[in-house]
C-alpha cells in the first residue's frame, strides 16, 4: 500500500476528515452555544448584540461541515452510506434544525413586532440546542457502538440511539458548546451585557466540568474499546492528561476574566476530545455492538488508491483556502460588537 510520510492513504484521509470535523466543532461550536444561551438575554438590545456577534461568521463556519460530509463520501463511501442510513431520522431533524436556525437569524430583524421577534428568538434557541444535542447523540452512539449485521445494516430501532451513554455525551456536548459560546460572547460585548455574560460563563464552566468528569468516568468504566489503544501505548496517556490541564486552564482564565485565552483553551478542549475519540476508534470508523467482526475499518471502507490520491491533492489545495478565508473573516470583524442600521 502506498504511503506518504510513513502513513498509508486511508489513514491520511481519516486524519483529513478528523481535521475537518474538528474545525467544524471549534468554529460552529461557539455559534451553537451562543444560540443555546440566547433566551438568557432579556433585553432586545442584548439579543441583537448576541446575534451580531456571530452574524458575520456563522454561515462560513458551517462550510466545514459541508466539506467534512463531502470528504467522508469521497474517502469512505461505505461509511457514508452506513452512517447516513443508520442515522436517517436524526440527520433529517438536524437538517430541519439547521434550516430553522438560519432563517431565525435572517428573519428576526425583518419586522419590528414583538411577537415576531420573540418567535424567531425561540426558534433560534431551540434549533441551536437541538443541533448540538443531535451531534452529541450521533457521536455518543459511534463511541458506544451500534447493532449491525454482517451486511452493515442497522438492526436496532430509533430508541436504540437513546442509551444512557449517548445521552450523557449529548448533554456534555451541549455544556461544552454553551461554555464555548458564552466565552466568545464575553469577548465581543461590553457594559451590562458583558457583566451578565461573566456570570453565565462562570455557570457554564461549572456545568461543563461536571459533565466532563461524568463522561470521563463513564467512558473508562463502560466503554473498554475506547481505552484499549491507550493501554497498549502508554505514551498516549499524555493526551487525557493534557485535556484535564486545558479544562482547568479554561476555569483559571475565566476567573481572571482573560476571555480570549479562555476561548483558545475551550477551542483546544474541543479539538483534544475529538482527537481522543479518533484514537479510540482507529482503525475502525464504525463499531458494531453485535459482533466485533462486523466493525467497519478505514481499510474496508476506503475508496480506490487513485481516488484517494486525487482527493488528497484537492484537499491539500482547498483546505488552506477555507482556513485562510476563515482567518480573514475573523480578523475583519474583530473587536466589540457595535449596532448600526445594517445590523440584525
């Protein structure tokens, strides 16, 4: 099998998709978290400022999800087919929530009526929360494993998804994104809204730390296959240790009101947790709870070598462009939010 820098092409493609999903989690995570917190702001001006804080970047952040979906289809078509057919209902709800989130942001300011704006405020909060919970639910089930037969057909029901571990991962994802979003809003606001956000950030940090501890313990006790690689390679224990240190540094910087540094650490936390997930799965992408023989590995699911080489070239060109655009947008709209006649 061909290799690049000592890694085979399926592994490279696994890393590319992991990087894209991590980019989406870091970038759209604070958007979704800000949306989940939206109804905590009571004043019209506060809600407008919160919306305009994410206004210039939210749609660009979703590009990472679109690219990740395309990359999964190109690199591992079998995995794409199995995941999307298995999670058909959750993904349909996810798409509906994405649509309502977008139109909530865009439609809210189109009419001045109080009932109109309240309706879209509620829609924005509910859709942002639902998207986050669904992402966590899918992630939790991929970690926990799902019942598949030899043909990789899902043999469970809709209720199979709602197992205790996956629900815990779902809530933990919400707590992380709420913290991420609260920190971002604190960076972008001032005066009374900033004062309120300092309280919200502190409360969200406590919520996340509690969820983080519970999820870590549940994974260690109930999900042995996620820790197997760490037992075989003790050097990898540096990553969970790093995760703990980064989480503690979020709280330390929040207490010091150094919100930019806290935001960097909350972004790093998202990335490290997804890296731990990837290490626990590799070389598998889909875990079967029915029989380990039915697991789907990157080598079973990979496209042809020629396809992977062509797509790697495209990814090598396209990913820096998207990254550059993202950096440019964040740099252009840096600083505190100021409302004007063009604002949401």
